[in-house]
C-alpha cells in the first residue's frame, strides 16, 4: 500500500486562538464553544470529521480551552439527572461516543501561528496523512458526499503533499484571505502559488483557502523549515510554500454550489452563521424562518 492510498483516520483541530474579536462573549469561554443553533461551533466540526471517516482527533488547545474537553467527555452526573427526569432523547443526543471518535489533546502554550499549532501534533500524527480543520469554522453542505470526503479522495488519487479546500470570494474580499493561483480549471486542480491577504489588484485569483486541509506528514518538515513572519509567528501558507518550493504536489478542491464556509471570526460572521444554520435546524428551523419573515415584514423583537 502506498503512502497516498493509506486510509486517512486522523485529524488535527487547532483551537488555541484567543478570540479577541468576539469579546466579551469569549471572555470566559472559547469561541469554538459559542452556540450556533443548538450546538457549539466545534461540535459541527467534529461531526463533519466523523462523517468523513475520521476516527482520531487531536485538539491543539490553549489557555481557557478546558470547556472543549469537558464538552466531549461523558458526564455521568448529568446523565443520571436526565435519566431521572425521563429525558432519554437528550441522553442519546449527548452520547458523543456513538461517533466512534477518540479524542486527544495537546497544548500550544503561546499562540505562535497556525503552522506552529499544527507542529504540536506531530507526535500524534506520526507518519500518516491527516486532516487539518480549523475549529472556529463550520462547513455546511447539502451534498451526500461532503467537502472533506472529496478532499481526502483527491489527496489520495493525486498523491498530493497538501490538498486545500477553496471558496470563491468577492474581489473586494480577497485581502482577508490566503488566495491561491490555480493551474487549470474544474473542481480540483494543482496549485502553483499561495498569497496571504493580497491586495485586490495583486490577487492571483478569487479562490480563498477555506479552513480545511489534507496533508502528508511531510508538512512537519516544511514547518521546521519555515521562517517566522514579522509578528514572530509561523504561518501555514508559508509552510505550504516550502512544499511547493520542494516540488511537492499541492492541490485545491472547490466548494460546490450548496456548500458554504462559516468562519466564526467576528460578530458579523457569527450572527450570520447562527441565523442561517438555525433556520435549517431540523427541529426548530421552521420557527426561526417564521420569525425572520415577521421581522422582514416590519415586526419588532
């Protein structure tokens, strides 16, 4: 079995960011634990991983992130209380062990960039290919085969060192993202260049990096070779550039129509995610949609 054909069962989820743009909401809880509808952000991410066949997840945590670990632990006292009140449906909903995912944790004591965070998971990953999913970003998909499953398939089929999810953004928004230069068209294609937050007139495309990656273990050596930026941090885009400079294949996969990235990075994007995902909630979505129509017709809260 070749390296490219190995089943991908491990994921690294960095959650060590400070969440300062969401203060005061994140003063005493991680932004990854902010509720979006009936679930915290990070639960959407974990469920996405499980659906794509991931069976081991390593959270790279930082200060004040214990709530994430507590969330996925089995709480016997809570279960007993729910059982006493006959709330068996809630017990089933909170049984995260049914996801068949094992959780691991490592600590990034000082937030020194995304590449540095991923580097902390090297021992967990070993020499296997693995997924990286940013813990503050939800990928919503209406497709039976989700984005992550397609990323994994392309990564294996192309024998890539890195495979990156991409979303087309408005030209006025390219300065907010890492932007790639694609080689060719279609749903998946090689990438020849990455530019971090370019000016509109300097952007190589409108394809923005969309918070999901698949890497070979070669990324760890690339991280070790990466220079810190002007802020003293190690950026993942710079580490991927090292792979490109070594002649290693880097591929991109577009989000399809019917898929959307929700980056919970500030209140504008958080409110949008909450409203839109609450509106499609299978239990309460119809009530949210009714209230949206009420507000649109001039109703008051």
